[in-house]
C-alpha cells in the first residue's frame, strides 16, 4: 500500500516542470498547502479552472483565422507551411501544419528534420492556441524521426500568436489523401501504413474555393455541401443572412439551399446543400456573387421585417456549436 504524503504547513508545494506549475497529487489526496482538505476541494479548484477555461476564439489575430477553423473542423487532409516569428532553428528545413498526423500524433519531426504539427487532435486545456504552440516548440527540439506526445502546456506559456510571424502567409493546400505524412510512403512502417490506409479511406473529397475566403466544397454520398467560415460578428451576420433568405437571395444557384449554420471557435459557418452533380468549380462564381449580396446586407441597419425575423428564427433553430 502506498504511503500517504505528509502534510506541510505554510507555503504550498508546487512542482514546476513539463506540465506547468501544478501540484503533483491526486484529486482525493490532502492538498499540499496543509489545509487538511482534499486537493480537489482546495487548490485543485484553481488548477482545474486553469485547464478547462475555454478560449472562445483561439485563432483570433492569426492570419487566416477562418482557414485555421476550417482545417480544424471541416477539412480531412490539408497542409500549410508556417512562418515562425524568430525563424527556423538549424536543422529544421520547414514547419508544416497538417490536419491529421499518423496515429493521431500531436507532432512529428521526420528523419529529414521537417516538423509536422497536427491540428485536429484533442488538447488538454481550453486554450487550443497555447497547446499548439507548446507542441510546436517541443517539436522543434525533438530528435529527427520521433513523434511528440501530448502534454498540458504551462499556463503562462506562449500562444501561436506569440510564435508565428504575424506577416506570414497562411495558404492551405488541400490534399486527396495523407501521403504527405512521410516522404517515402512505400517504405513506411506497418503502423504508419495501416494508419495511412484508414485515413485515406475515411477522407471526404474537399476543395477550397479560390474566389472567396475560407469556403470549402465537399462531396458526400447523398449531396454535396459548401461550408463557409465567415469573420463577421454573429448577430450581424445572422441578420444579413435572414434578409437575403427572406428575399429569396440566399441560394447559390438552382437546386442549392442555405440550410443553417454552426459555430466553431468563435466564428459562424453557414452551410449550403448542393446537388450531387455540383462540383467545386461550379460554385465559384455563385459564391463570389453571394459575397457581394452579403456585403450589401451586412451594411443595412434597418430593423428586420416580419418575414426576415421568421427567416432568422429558422436559421438560428438549425444552428449548432462545434466548439
């Protein structure tokens, strides 16, 4: 049987290290501060709050916020080359953000030194930006050929906004599969090969539109969709969408329909159903024309009419929150 930790009076004993400044005790053990209470009922409350407090817009202030959200929530296979504020360390030819990595690794430093960071992993705190920055910095120091495991980032550690060049471009490249994981997929390990096959089989065909920002066409068995991450304030955007919907101007062409929206990382993502025959290139012009109509509707401050209020109610009733 393990011995109980002795209680100590006075200053709390805090362990600093890889997981930040958190007492290393179990939730039901005596709090290291010596209060006599269990840790979860004493200083554990503050630690739990620090881990679970949700940052609503973790990518706010980054170039391409809408595309960060799309790659996190919508796009199966994509990569973006990142530009670091302080430049690349010696031996690291580039840093690439990827939607998913093999075996769901948070990060990987390949044998050639290239660093890959996974975006769609579960993270241990409510600040996705801080967790990703911590993973990135550890990956830069990892030995080539090794993955980087998840951990709780230090509570005062840097965020992506501190690490990435604010003037660097963010230009996603959408892939049909995950062969970008390894430079020589034919000679990959059995585990990586199996993970690659599973990921490729599950990937939904997706294309990024070129004429508007952060809009992604995808193909599903029954119908296709356009999912468009928009940067506008939610209430203003919903009013504008309602104005267009009530006026019969919210579609993207014959057979298309604005079906609702969802929230993701603080932004709103309207969704359109498209006929299965509608390809990504077919929706480029209609999407650009819709962007012009939306800009006009966003500029209006007139009160919503009865029809527009009903349209808005229909849109909000179908709204869900992903994060």
